C-alpha cells in the first residue's frame, strides 16, 4: 500500500466519521469524493499497461566477453497519458551489466516513444534472451500500481559468438598443392583437389583437358595425366551435440570447448583460403554448413553460437550421415566428449570412400569436467582408430586448447 493510498483512506474514513457524528452533508460529500477517486484510480491503474508497446534493438553480434548496446523503445499506444512508469529489464544470467537495469519515466503521453539504452556483456557464447520488460504503472495520483511483463515486439535475443583461437601456421594445401607446385601441374590438380600421380594411355571418357601433350608427341599416342586422391585444403568438423553429452557446468563445459575448437579450426582454414565444413545434430535433425571464403566466417560463428546439446544421434551416426557430403581429400576432425564404439566403423568408411586425407579424433575427457562422468580410455581409442588411419588427441579441462590444436596441426603440416 502506497503512502498516498493510505492518506486517502484515512481522510475518507475521517470524513465519514465527521458526517456520522455531526450529520454534515459536506463531510459525506467529501467521503464519497475520496471513495470515487480511489475507484477511478484503481481502474486507471488496471488499464494503464494495456496500451504499451516495447521494441528492442540489439547491436551487432559480438564475441563472448565483449560489450554490446541495447536500445529499448517504449511506446504509449493508448489515448490517455501514463504516469510514474518504473521499468526494469530482465536478462539471461549469462548477460551482465555494469549498471542497474532500472529506469523511471515520469510521464508517457499518447503516441510518445521513450528511448532508453544500456550496455550488456555476454559471459558465454550462445543465444541469450532479453526480456520480458517488467513495468510498474501507476494512476496519476500514485494511489494504485500494477506490475506487468511485456515481451518485445522485436530484438528479444542477443547472439554471442564463440571466440576463435588464432592458430599459428597456415592451413596449408599440404598434399595436392605442394606436389602440384613441384611438378608444374598445380592448375590442373587444384581444380579437382587431387594429387598428380603420373601419365597413362588415353581411354574413352577421359577429359580432353587432361591430355599431356609432351608425352603424346613423344610416344605418338594420346596420353593423359592421372591424378590420385591426395590432401585438399578442405577441413570438416563433425561435432557431437547429442543430448546428454555435455559435461561440466559454467562457462567451460565440454560443449563450449568443442565449439571453440570448431571455431578455431574454421578460422585457421578460411584464413588459408580453404573450405570449411561443419556437421552436427540438432533437435530439428542433422545440420550441414559449407563456407568457402574468409568473409563468410560469420556464418560459421552464427551456427556455432546456436549449437546446443539437444540432438538425438550419436557422433558415429552423424559421421555416417556426413560421409557422402564430404569433398575429396578433406581433413576430418571428430570432436566429442562421448566416443562410441562405432567410431572405428566410421573411420573405415571414410578411408574406403577415399574421402579423407586424415582423420583426427579430438576426445574431451569428460571426467576432468565432471567427476561423475566416465573416464577417457585413450589407449583403447588409439588402438581402435589406428588401423583406419585415425589419430586421437585427448584434451582435459585444464589443458590449453590452442596449444593442443597447434601441436596436431604443426605435425600434420
């Protein structure tokens, strides 16, 4: 109960007592007037918030830890003015502000829009909700107030990108590029992502552009260049996002480390003019993304910002689904905190399909993120994947992700 309402109640009761004691019509009139005032104020307070409209405008996407601005617009669409509006913004627990997210508007006239701004900072990558806006509206006399929650007509979320680690070295075109440069067949090999293997006799169906004219002239018969599957500049990440495979809590969980690893590999690949592929499962089914230019890196970051551990398929099932989509000679990274027995079969399928030049399993040790999680059997994984040409890198919570990735990349390059 507000002080104003208490004062009016006391005054109304006093006028009523005076009227009863002295039979004063004026006292009765004053008591009735105060009663009508309270009734009108109550009705006004109940109807005040129905004409409010809220819009938000969030500044451009930012990386985790960086500040961003939010513009809040509150419009009175009604026909009567609103008084003493108290606004408080509701945000996700992963969004923090340096100041209190509370505002006071003395009046808001019909058709008027109040513009307020504040700054937030995302502590964790992801899509975080902003709102609803909590508004306390009051009648003109401040007797009654009403608390309402208004959802924004637009801009009710903040998208925070994962922060990639800048890895040293280049995502080199380590197979076909190096060999093509030394053999003089770079242009032709680069077109197909294959390594120069040798020359052979022409066969019906061979492309005419593969004819090797010096050898043809020397042997007096058509000879074509033969290519073999090599290492391309493509990097594919198969990310485990099955529900129940995220271990740990807070900012550094297995999923957050996996997402940062994927973002770092994407930047490493695109900076070297390679092609990056991302495969993962989601609540709506398997997802596939292909990005071939550095100026499209934001597409990868946007997808990774929205990744959740809400899929239904195991990492092996996602790998099976991705095999036909992978380009020739791609380097494949499988990132998971829950390796399953079928990974060996997926590695064999990739090898037999001549799809990959190399397969690397980035296995996150779930027990280092959550003591109740199962431990990682690295030796067992290595023994299973080695025959299929796959490597294993184990990562604990206290390990440096950048150093771990660079150690593998420098070895492979």
